[in-house]
C-alpha cells in the first residue's frame, strides 16, 4: 500500500512545484536552494541571462543573490515551464507536486534512511490543440502553447487539446529517436549522447511542407522555451529560410506567412562522449585513439551497428525477475517533454473515454499528409518509489514524502550491502608482485547499519586478496579477489572502516562484465552480453546485472570485482575522471568571477520585469510587485527582510585587522546554547606558567633538513630583507602572538619560519599540536607567504584523511590570505601588499580554521550553518575530526619518547614542555582526562540530540576513542619514565 504521509516540507533542487498564487498551469522545477551547495554558482545572470524577482524578495537580498548565487534562506530559484526567465521566489508560495529519484538514490523519511529500488511515474498528457493563424485565417494542429496567446497577436486558440490522466511513463517514449543522455553502443564502445542536431520538417499554413537542415534558423512562437524542436512545435522563421529549404510538398510561395508546425524532426548528427571500451581483463585499459569519431552522422545512426540502450526492456523470465529488491524504474520524464505512446493502438483501446483516464483522440496520418502527429506534452507527473530501508523492509511511498539523504555527503557513512575495508593495512608478502599495493587488513560486507550510533555489523571475507593502487583506494589492483564470506558478524565503528567507491556499485550503475557468466538463455550472435545495468545488490559481495541490450534481455549474478564501471549516474558520467590528489579543489578557475559591480546596473540590464518592461534595480522600490503570466499578483506573501538572518561571512575569511587574543578560548561562533552548555569554558593560559618557552625565538642552529622550503632561495635584495625584517618585528612584539602559538625562525634564514599551534579548547583540536612551515618568497610582500601544513593523521590512531577542509594531507593550506582560495575581494580577503601580515595569517588559521565546527569550513557550506537538517552531518564531522586530531598528539609525543626529533626540529623543546616535562604544561594528561570525560558523557543512554561531536559522541566514535586513550596513557607512562631518567 502506498504511504501518503508527508512530514518533509523541505524543498530540493529538481522538485516540481506550482505557485500557490497561480493555477496548476504555472508549473516549474527548482534550480537552486539555500541549503544545496552544489547548486550555487556566483553571478547567476551569467547562467540564466534574466532573473525575475518575486515581490517578497527584499531588494538587498536580491542584490546579494545576483552576486553570490545563493538563494536567501526561505527562497528558491525556479525555472518555470512557461518562460525562459528564472525567478527567485519564497518557499511559502510554492506547492510541491513531484520529486524525482533514480534507482540507488539514498533517501530519508523522518529518522529512517534507505535506498530507492524502483520508481513508477504517472503523467498527465495534453494532446494537440487547434490554433488559428490570424493573417492567413488557417487553423493548424500544434502542441501546447505555454504562454498566453495575447503575447503572440497573430495566433488565436480555437480548441484546446484533450487531457489524459495517470498515464504510466512505462507506456511512453520521447518523440525523438536520439536524445541527450542516451546510452549508445557502437563498435564495442559505450558512449553517451551529448548533443543532437536535427533536420526539422515544417508544415506551413497552406499545407506546403519544407525541411530545414539548420534548425538554428527557426524560432519558437510565443517564447516557447523548447531547446529542441519536436513534433507539434509551432515555429516562425524568415522567408529566405523557407526559400532555400528542401520542399517535400508544394513550392515556395512568398505570400505564405513563415509560420508553421513541426511534423517531423530527424536526427542527422549526434555528438557522443565515448566512455569505455569492452574489456576482458581488469588490467586492460581502453585505447582512446581507437575510439569512434565524436560525431555520428545519419549513415551510422540509421545503421544496425549503433544500438541504443533501452532501460525499459525487461527479461521474459519467471522466478525472481520481479524480486522486490530488483530495480525496475520508469523513464525519468518531466513536465514540458513531448512524448508518444509505444503502442498507439493499444493506448487507443485503453484510453477510450470509459474511465477517468480520459479519451485518446487519434490523429489520422491521411489528414496530415502522412505525418504522425500523435504526440503529447507532459504537463505534470506524480511518482512513487519502492524504498529499501536500512532495516531491510521495503515500503512504497510517494516521492514527495521522502528527501535526499543528507548523509550522502558523509564520507564515513556506511550502508547495508557495501563492501568495506579496515583503515588498518597489512604488508603484502615480500615475494608478491604487488608489494607496492595498499592492502587492507580485513575486507567485508556491511550487513546491518546503525547510523545513529555510527556502527555497522560486518561479515568478513576469508582469504581475500583485495588490494588498491593508492592510499585513497580509488583504483583497484587488477585480478584481486574478495574470497569467501564468513557467517559471523562483528560490530565495528564507522571510523575504523571505509567503503571505497572503486569496489562498490549502486543500483542504476552501468557496468562492463569482465567475465561472461553462464546465461539462462542463449543470446543471439553478436548480442551485447558484456554490458548492462546493476539492478540488485546482494549482502555477499555479488550484484545482479540486467543485460538490457542483449537479445533476449537477461539478468546475471556476478562478483562485484568482475564488473567495471562504465558510467555512474549518481556521481557523473565518467568514473575515471578524478582530481589528481583524490580530493576536491576549492580554488576557482575564475571563469565565473567576472567583474561585477551592482552599482553599474543600467536600464539595459535584464534583471527583473513588469508587464514585459525591464526595470533596473536602482530604480525599483520594494513596493513593486511581480505578476505572473495570467496577471496574478504575488503581493499576498508576508515575508520581509527582517525575517531573514544577516548574511554570514565565509568560514575561511581572514581577519582584516587582527587583535591577538590573550588566551586561547572556546570558539562559540554558530554554536547553539544547548551545545555550548556542555563545554568547559576553561582558558588555556600557557604563557603564565613557570619556565614557559618564548612564544617567539630566533634560533642560531642550522635550518633543519625537514623544513619544507629549505631549498628555496633566501633573501636576495634589500627590499626583500626589509619586508622580512618588518614581519619579524611584528611577530616578536610583546603580546603579539595569541596564546598557544609558537614561532621559530633561524638567524641564517629569517625568510623561513616554523609555527606550532596548540588546538584551542572547546574545539575538536583541543590540546593537539599543529605545525606549519612558512617561506617569505623573493617577491614578498607583493606575493603572499608560502605555507606548508605537516599532516600527522596517518601516524597515529589508525586513521588518515584531512583534519580540516582547509588543511590538506599533502600540505596545502586553503586560505584566501595565502592566495590558495578564491576569496571575495569586496571583503578584503585577499593578500594586500604592505597591509597584510604573517601575524594576520596565523590569527586566521587559529580563529577561522581550528574552529569548533569545521564542517562549515567546506567551501560554500557557510549558508548551511544553523540548519537542523545539516546539524547531524556537522556533529559527525566534528567527532571524526576529534579522533584524527588525537593522532597529532600521538605522533610527536611518541617520537619524543623514542628520543627522535626528526620533523620536529626547532620546536622539540616546546613540545617536550607542553606534553612530557613534569614541570611543563602537562597537556598530555589534560588531553587524557578530557577524553575520559567524553567517554563518560557518551555512555549508553546518552540522547542523540545531546551529541555535539565534542563533549558527547556516538558509540561509533567511542570505540576508537577508547583505543586512542589507551595509547595516550601508554605514552604518558613512557614520558614519565623518560623524565625520571
């Protein structure tokens, strides 16, 4: 039974909505929201050309949106079917009609999380309408006109098209044979259609028919926003275009108006992105030089060599073909698309007017010069989905009652059926051919998952040989195997395991088979039995693949390691295109960052509109109202500018004029009263302790070989040396450096600096040391300092990964002051010669990077702060960061206990005083005590709502934290023994 409960009023990108203050013909989809960062891009006028403002959007917020592209909280950017203009509208004015998902999408409903298995969509269709062209007084059959007829005075609606209701999408197909996004198989290559170019045939009002080779010479009537002409499109053009066209019926008549309806659109060329070649071994890489041409012409497209993959084709077998966990989804149709029935005679029999579906009025080819005009426009859709919940139950729900699961952005999250690996690795045998590979200690399959407690129940593989080519586990070593699965389950923490994408698949993924398994039915010679779609995932490391291009269609079960991703609709087309370091990059290429001055808008700027007239921002006032296409005024909304919080500053912003604090205190930016009440407000006052090391010191020793910039040239000019001396004068001033910051330089190379930060209390970094190397380059101060971060996460606690979004494992520090992040110049975030200082950089790192909630340091995540739907992601990020930061304690202390100082030179005495010396700051026992307090606070029974990732953590975080505490206590004993000696 379909559940209709809807407890999720949030709106999301691609949601189909209508306006509260209009009728159901005003339908569109959401293109941007406040919370979905991936939809944000600055300067939206570059993307949309015209952006319309709903009257309830305050002018100042609209100006900010036109700059940063982030809809204010409570507003979304809509793309209406009825216009090419985007509009910023209040959420309160929208009614959610439909929400689309694909097989394999992760979703949430209340506190439940699950995976979409199948979807079923029903469509409302509008048939051809009759329109009179007033100049010739001729009536033509054409598709739905989306805009009011008064906008095109030469047209008059005679008879509206008939409506058909609740038509399953499985009965429909797009009118064009080839469409953008289609999967093509050609000469053993898999490709995806990027663009299509059509020859369009038009019937004019005098029944003359002409084919136009270049559809770019045609224009839609009434501003129809179609990007591609289809059967039924009403078009206009210039007489010269008609004169040079290819005439099918009749001849050119200069007295015939250049207006007509499209009766046929034949694809003459497709642009194709080739993604993968057929493979027989995992170590076999495609030779891209042998890929087909990027454009396929009519000879190829109309030949039998080109095959279109049809996701709607199903096997004709019995048994478990209709197993509830097997994906069986309808085509993803949306409003405005033009479709046909796959079986028109059958549809005429079914939709004969005897039911509430309505009556299908078939158009006779003979009355339309032999052309098939039985095309329909989708006006609205409703979708239901079968969801496999984490407790293995399946429920059928309206898609408007579920939302995308925000944990999809949680890199530690694990889901049932995923293949997981331990973070710990083992050394392969010396004689192994892949002695260089990364081999996890254990590999298994998650059977059950408790996302609330951040733990998974795992069955482990025996005798697995699974290995990876890199530390990020992005590339699987060819020909490695999973082994046999044990029967016993073990509970493990999310933070002790990973689910590598390279060895996991989703329902809906398209894959190549390395081995052709035995088939239930023999396929035809030359049949495509090596490519298909994953439709089911087992709990044993196997998957079911539907061979949708085979003759006949079949489904086969195989090991996941015997499949190679050809394309992943969830993460993009080509799974092999990744950043070089395996991570995201914050630095913009500048393509969207054109000069943009709000004060430079003139009356020629297309910003918003009233009665078809452009109104510039500076001349509009907040009482101005927008009317929809039918004259409805949106003035009944109640939102005002006072309803919205002030725009927050980016989390990585620098401090324009730093006032160094006298103590490292809790950073309470964005923290709620509830979470702050759980945190000690003790200040970490180090400089007041006896025998405290100097915060700033010039060393007479040689620069250590481990300084990252040792090989860079030293000062070569008087101006450079002057700039270096000025920086050291600022750094060495009494009280200049914040508590917990220690700066060292060398008398022989004062352009080289090494800095130690002690993590501020009340943050996941508390008590942990963080070290960076700086270099003042030859162009200084006209060029910012060079900075390198020493990442120690892999050296302790069995964990690896970034400790902050802005601190990369390979040493990069992402900060606008350093020129490594594209800051907003209007906010003075960039390095400014003779104004910005090294001290400013240090204060920025301490106060804006080592913060209480580092999740919001992710580029573009600032608008998410304070949203309840995102809070759990932030909490999970914080507790993971706390665990990783403990490695920054373990690594240097363990080295010092062994008598090693490599990599710590210049600051080794500071570190001994902070953590080891009996008469020092004793931060090691304080860190241990703080961890014990967290474990006590997080014992069984602690409410999820109380977790902040710092004072109260999940059970999944507590498990590795206990091991960390044990290791820290061991180091405390070793350091005590060393002190006694």
